[in-house]
């Protein structure tokens, strides 16, 4: 029994490090607000609060056809977007892989590849017989913007999801790379210029007219399809958010024309860099190991707690510590597979699969727990309708006492582990399966709660809520557009995020938040950015 007790103590100590009580959440959201204020006032704050020069959100009546290019996640995408008015659009897209060599080589090679991809897309689509009648590129003359004096170059919106200090809708310097990119001779350069130069080198008749971030894209596209949207947020490879701010609050714009113009402007928070100063988030040794071994130590600190690129790695670090536990291994008979030993060898999608295998048997939850996907408005996932996320897990040490149903759920998890991590079946017990699920849920639960801190801080920043929970009386719905595999697919991520928002700003406001997927947000958002650019000149 004493061995069991000491094993339990190790697990409890880990669990304890991942807990966040409501006071901790409030402190974190409070720090967010403080950082927002500092970032709106100065140009070199880690919370970059980047003015995007996007000065309003669409209402769904916009029309036009645009090219969009999306770089910043796992894939590069080229799309043709037709905005039809009536909140609807059609989109044709092609994905291209960005190799490690391109991510880390010379910037010109990367941007040449972007231009080649656009070229390939145009060639493929121009020659596609199914598109022939309506294809705006086949004739080269049917695009809406053709009258706007751009010499019939095809207007393209670029979704570039890295920190950029924007100086106009079509101009911005790359501040730093994130998410595994590190191409040389790009930081400090105008990203639109780099792309346009590549188009020009290849004599492509395409003009990059707008530069938006994926968060801005999520905001614009959700506004287009669902009406007033106050925040666009990404929970995918990385995490970030953009919201509509009063220009008078963006004090670092000084006496510029944009500031004098007043009104509203979308601000890209770059909240992935929250806590780069390492003062607010309770950091575990598993986080420190990840950070130390990352290509950007001490940077994107918040993102490293939250996003798809990192959650699997934090979990892997926990599992390895249990494999190596002394004096007795606590997991897998002390053995690890090649995958488990490999840096980033445990994909967040595998955690998702493990939690899904558990949830399936419970009959209440599904993968996309209430994140609205279509254009219809509902409040699925608001308070009351989500599954309980904490109370129902059996304690992982007592697998012998589990019900038959729970055992079969653990069997499913066990197969996922054996398959996805190429483990020797003899080394994976049901208890191991329970421990792996426990570790995954600790990491994902913390990520979702911290994500809720960012969302609640935006609600407070925009004056729609107060931290601590006094509600703002008027009846209003709050539309938030989200994108990313984590929020779309990870079981209970949305419910856990909402639970944290509820704790921070109260149920009255939380239940009126409509969190919906910004479908094809990057492509549609870039098109809407391009539309704004062509309108303005
Ligand atoms: P991006 O943000 O690059 O546009 P995604 O939103 O698809 O793309 O996010 C990709 C990230 O999400 C990867 O880090 C991957 O590990 C993770 N991921 C992929 N599928 C899932 C899933 N089903 N559940 C949770 N995370 C996932």
C-alpha cells in the first residue's frame, strides 16, 4: 500500500500543478487587461495590440470575387472567394504543403513558393472545364474590382498569421516568426512587398491589396455570415485574437490621420505572447522543458500553454516523467516507443482521439461540443447545456473497480495508444490508458480555461462585461468567431472554455455569447479585406 501511496503522491503533485482556481483565472484576466492597455499605448510591448487598419466589420451584404492566400498554419492555402451578399459565399481552394526547408530557409525562396502556388492555382482553375462558365480568371475580365483602376491585376488578400506591425491595410513589417517558421531575411521587411516582388519576378498579374491576420479573418468572416461580431479568435496550431476597438483607445496611433478619423478599428492582440515576462501563469517543469527545447524560448509563452502545436508535447513530457519515475516506473513498464521519445512525437490530435474514446462511451458529449458551425444562430454550449467536464472521471488508480462500460472505454484508449504511439501492447495496461487520458485532460483543461481568460478579458476590454461578474444589463447577443482544430474538434474544449468565462464574467453575459466557427475564415476574411482595400482606392 505504501508504494501505491507514493505513486499516488507523484500523480497528485502533477495534477496540483495544472490546477487553476477562480482566483488564479481572475488574476490572469486582470493581467490581460493591463497588458491590453500597455500594448495599445506603446509599440514594443509583448502584447503587440496591432492596429490593422481594418475600420469596420461587414454586414453580410458585400459582393465580389477575390483571390486569397493564407500562410501561417499547418498548410498554405490559395482560394478564390465569391462573396454573394446574403451572408453567403462560395469558395474554391487548394492546399499546398510548406516544407521545413522553406519554413527555415531564405525568405525569397518561401515567397517564390507562395507565388508559384498562386500561379498553379490560377492555371489549374483556368483550365478546369467544370469552372469554365463562371470562372472569373478564364476571361481575365469579369472580376468586380476591374473597374477600380488596378490595371486588371487580380486583387488578392493575404492572410498572414504571424506578428506584423501594420502601417496600412496593404503594408506591414514582419516582427517575428512563430509556430515553427524562421525564414531568414524576412523579419523587419514588409510582407506585402516580399509577396508582390515574388509575383512580379514571375510576371503574375496579381496584386496583393490587403494584409490580414487569421484572427482578423475569423472576425470579418463571422461578421459576414452571422452579423455583428466582436472577437475573432484562433485555437489551432497557434492562438490569438482580434477585436473591434475604439480608435480613441489606441493611444499609440498618436495624432495620425487614422486616429483623428476616429470610429473603430480592428486590433490584433497577438495574445500568444501573453506572459512572455513569466509573471502570471503557473508554469510546470513540463512547460519549461517544452520552452527550453523550442525554437523560440521565452517567446509566445501563452501560446505554449494553449495551442495545438504544443499540447501534445506537454503531455508527452508528463508521460515521459512517469515512464522514468523512480524508484518504480509509473507508466508503460518503464518503456517508451520511438514516437514517445521523439520531440513533438505526440500530436495533439492523438490526445483528442484519446479523450474522444473516453467521451464516446458516456453518451452525452460529442467532439464539437456546441461550437456552432453553420450560419443559423443558436446558443448550444452556453451554460447549462454542456456536459460536466470534471466530476465524472473515475480516479485513475482504481481501474479494478471500474464498471464494465468504463473498462471498455479504457480498452478503446489503450488501442489508440498502441496504434498512434506504436507501443508494444504488452507494455500498455488499462491503468496506463487511464493515466494517459488523465494527463491529456489535465493539459487540455488548463488550455481551455486559460483560453477563457483571454475571451473574458476581451469582453471586459470592450465594456460588455466586468471581471468579477457584475453583468451589463442590456439584452444583447455577443458574437464571437472562432477557428482552429482545437476548438472545432477537441472534446469539451468549448465547454471548458465557457466554464472559465462564466467564472470570470458571470453567467448572465456568458450565456449570451454565441461562439461560432468562422467557416473558411482565413479565405473569406482575406477577401473581405481585399474588398475594403478596393473600395478605398
Ligand atoms: P492551422 O491553425 O494551422 O490553420 P488547424 O486549425 O487545423 O490548422 O490546427 C492544426 C493543429 O491542431 C495541429 O497542431 C494539430 O496537432 C492540431 N489538431 C489537428 N487535429 C486535431 C484534433 N482533431 N483535435 C485537436 N487538435 C487537433
